[in-house]
C-alpha cells in the first residue's frame, strides 16, 4: 500500500481529481496569504504533484485491467 496511491480507482471520476487539485491549491494560496510559507509550499507542491500524476495516469486502462482480473477469478 502506498501512502498516496493516486492510481486508486477512487480517483477515476474527473470531478474528484479536479476537487483534489482545487482544494490543495486553494489551501496553499490561503497559507501563502497567511504568511505560513512552509505550509504554502507544501500544499502547492502537493497540488503540483497531484496534477502531474492525474494527467499521466490512464484510468481507463486501470479499469480495464481490474475488470479482466475480476473476470478470471
């Protein structure tokens, strides 16, 4: 089990991925305006990593692989 497994089927719906990126970005901007630079960079970096991973993961292929695995059992 990975700590941040962004390839989990939970993240397949687009609205969930957009919400995760939006919340982490907005929270990072809130921390930046509050003057907490460490937490601002932490959450903005997390938003950047999530954005990159969500754009590179093929959720359709993962869904197909999971369905094939379920059909063989």
